[in-house]
C-alpha cells in the first residue's frame, strides 16, 4: 500500500507538486492521469526515494520513504518512463544485476531470472545484447527488471510511451498479472484509454495539483450526463458566454476567440438553438465536434483544456 | 560487499564487450614508448659527439690538444674530425656535427708565453646534451694545459723553439731539457708520490643499470593507468544517460557500493595491464622479478587513487562532453609533467621537482624506486598517505554528488 499525504515538491520558485494526497491499495491499480509536465513523474520520483519531498509524507507498506528509506525501497519495484538498461549486456545479465540490487542471490536469482525471461517473452533471446533488441522488446525487458524481485508495490511511469500496439497489449497484460499476484500498482499515463481500461482508481493531476480522484464511475458522475461540445470558428468570447449561459442545461467550460467548449445535457436536441445563439452573439462557426462523457471530458471540465494540449 | 562484487563483475562484462577501448588504454603507452625508443636508439651504443676542429695554429700545442681529445675517456665520447675553416662552417650550418672548435693562429705562443689565447667553440643548437659534453671535455683539457704550462713552461718553450729552428734540436739541448724535466719532477715528487692527500677510492655498490625500456616502463605504466582511470570514470556518464543510475538510486543498495564496484573493476583492469607490462619487463628488459609484486600492489593502489580523482571530476562536470574535456585537460598535462611522457631524468630540475609531486608523478617515482632502487618503507608510507587520503576524500565527495544533484539533474 502507498500512502501519500500532502506531498509537495518545489524547485526554487517552481512548484512541481502541490499538496497531493492519495492512497493506493494492494491488488489494485491506481492511475495518475495528467498531461506531460503535470507532476506525475515528480510524484513517482518522491515515492521511489529518488527525490526528497519538500513537504508532506509518503509511506510504502508503512515505511516512511524519507526516514526509513531502505525498508521502503526493498518493497518497491520501478519501471521508469525512459529505458534504464545496460545495452551492452544481454537480457539475462540485466535481469540478474537488478535482481541482485534488490538482494536476490544464488539459485533464487537464477530461477527468478528464467521465470521473468519467459513471462516477458524473451526466453529465446536471453543471451543477445540488448542493443540489438527492438523498442518493444526493450520495453518488456525494462518492465522485467522492475518486477524481477517480486515487489509488493510497483511504480509504472508511463511504461507504454513509444511502444507498438502489440507490445503495449502484452505490457498491459503483464501489469494485470502483477495485480492478480497481489501487487499494489501505481500507474502514471497521459493516455486516457489506458487509464480507463486498466485502473481501478484514478487521480487527475495538472500543474502539480490533484484535481479529482475516484473510480471511473465516480469520475463520470462528476461531469454528470452532459455531452462535451467543441466549437471552432471566430467568436467574441464574452458575448458568446453570455448568450449560451442563458440556455438551460448548457455550461460553458472554456471560451476564447477560436474555441468554445460546452458541457450540454442532451446536446443533439439543443444543437440548433446553440448555433443560433452563437450567431446572434456575433460568432462564426466553422467546425463542431460532440463527444460522450469520458475522462477526457472530465479533464476538460476540470482544466478547461484537452489532455494532450 | 556482495553488491560491490556484483557491480564490479557487471562493469567488467561491459568492458569486455568493447575490447578496442581496453586495447587503446593499454596499447597507446606502449606505442608511445616504442616511438621514443626509436628516437633514442634504445639499447644501442652510447651516442658520440661529432667534434670538428679547425687547426689554424698547426703547432706542437695545438697537436697536443687534438691528440688529447682523441685519447682516454674523451675518445669514448668524442668523434674528432680535422677540417678546414670553410668545411667546418658548412658542416655545422647543416647540423652535421655537434660542435666546431677553432684553434687560432698564435695559440701555442699564447699558451707557452702566458699570453691571452682564445679557443672558439660553435655548438649545434639542435642538440642539447652532446655539445655540453664537448664543452666540459675542452674545459678539462684547458685546465690540464694550464698546470702543464706552470710546471714545465720553460722546457716546453725550449722544445718549441728548437723545433722551429732550422737545424732542429741539438743533443745537448735535448739532454738539458730532459734533465730539467727530471729535476722538476724530483722537486714535486714528495708531494705527488705518494700524494700528501691520500684518496681512497671506493666503488659505489653497483646497481642494476636500467636500460631504456626499464627507465621508461614506470612512466608508461602510469600513462596506461591514467587512460584507464579516465575511461572508466567516464562510464558514470553512460550510467546517468542510460537511466541506470536513477534506477539504482531507487534500489536498497548504497551508492558507495555501486561506485566501489566501479573502482574494483577499474583496478582489476589496471592490474591486468600492469601484470602484462611487468611480465614483459621481466622477460625482455631485465626488470627484477622479485620486485614485481610490490610494484603491482603500488600501481594498483595508485590506479585506485587516480580513478577516485577522475570520477570526482566527472560528477562535478555538467555534461558528458564537459567531463571528457575537463578530465583530458587535467590528464594530459599530468602525463607530460608527471614523468610518463618524459622521464624526470631528462626534465629541467624545477619541472621534475614539480612533476614528482603530481599524483601520477609521485606514483612513477615510487614504482621506479621499487623496481630499480632501494624503496624506504617510511617514504613509501608517506607517499601512500599523500595519494590515498585525497583519493578517499574525492571518493566520498563523488558519492555525495552521485546521491544528490548529479543523478536527477
């Protein structure tokens, strides 16, 4: 179990993480969803002991990561966002080294290395230098090095970035297998679909602040049954906002001279009225898109911008 | 301790995947040594100074001077050639001789009649040592001539006058000169035979005379250690850029163990290089076998110290390129001044004095003592402290830096 309480991390004047609190439970995946630079990797860095928090407390299975860092680290496995492998060694040697770094030795280490090689599908390439591997193979080995010592808590920092679809599917299966074995997984991503498919609980984070947290259903309920309507064109933001907010069931999420984002109940029935109101307010419509409630729409509602912006 | 060995094995395995780098670290000093050997002539005969002499006087004294330079110890160092003034000037201008000596007309009169006389010596600026040998040899001859003139001036004048006379020396004249020599020698024999001062000559204990390779061996060894230490210290940047250092920091292992593993791997590679070099030294160049083990231990210790200094330089740098540049800026001057490129014996005294107190220079001096001299345990201990204490501090600072800003910046 990971408990993060009022975590803060500053670099001079820059606040990277600001008062983040959450709890990740065993046998479950806790997702940290946010755009690049939101503070996800900094949070992972503080949990893994790589960074020292400026404020707040973190414990891993009851061990404080600052005052009892050795014990906390023994329970942790980490799969970093960037590959962390010795390219001039082979897969077996990489796994053996990282296993030894967590205290495995002798027959136990050898047995575990063979198990992991089979699990990540590299059993037949075990003695080949890693530099000859494809990107997907390296990603799987990177994952294997994080779980070789069978950690109780696993930190996965955007493990599928830049991975081909086939390897991504395999990696997500591996994560589910870890959870099934009782591991507590903290998973950061900026892929909304991954978070929706994989995570039991999700926290949305942006600019270092935790904006919302809950199960997927709980988060969906936050946005209600409203659809998300995105309008592009030329607008007078103030006039458009005044015109639209007079309508029932229409909420203006964000408005600028090029884009309007609205949360609308039963949007298909109200489209004509919305277009008229915008034209009456001096706006000129060029493009319209309508989407069902999702994490993306929740993120837009919470931050006023899309996840990938 | 187990993780130190695991880390060391990991680094050794990684090094073995790049044998070209290993060969370069070990082979470059050997190549440089071979080139120096070719320049110097290695084990060939001692070099001779080529001395050109222009004898404008053509006198008894000038011939005595030339004869003296072709006899005894001077003949071992001097290769004398009598030339005309023009030929002598031409040869020295082309750099075909070490020096040109001109014996001017009237030199004999000057010597025998106590008048001013000047010998002119022109040396070849392209040579450093051989012209000095000639100059010193001539000084000895001039000094000897002064004492001969003091003792036998009158008799020499009579011989010279009689040679010049049309009739040549008379029997009475030769007898008179001989008697005068005899009287003068009898007068001084109380002092000379036996001499008032008794000089007891004792030969210094003969040490094994190191040959060229043996003289250069310690410096070349240290050069190899410096290159290895620099190469191995740069590995810390590969660990950083490949993300393995960050991953390591999230494990329960201590950074000190990780760095100690690198140090052990470095020292293992260095020790292998030293064993090969000393083995060659023993088999081919007469390095005493019995002294090799202590030399190996000292070289390994010095290598560990050099690695610690250089790894601190790496972690204080802000980029791979910066670390490479900064370490090269330090390593190469140290190699030049620390007795690796040029032995201390051929350096100006002030430079050799500084060089002996550089880390590698200190190590070179002690290896030389261990292999060819009489190393004093006390002096060796002082040198070990002088190398080891700063190295331990550098290692500790490097660990702190690795744990802090270096890994996450």
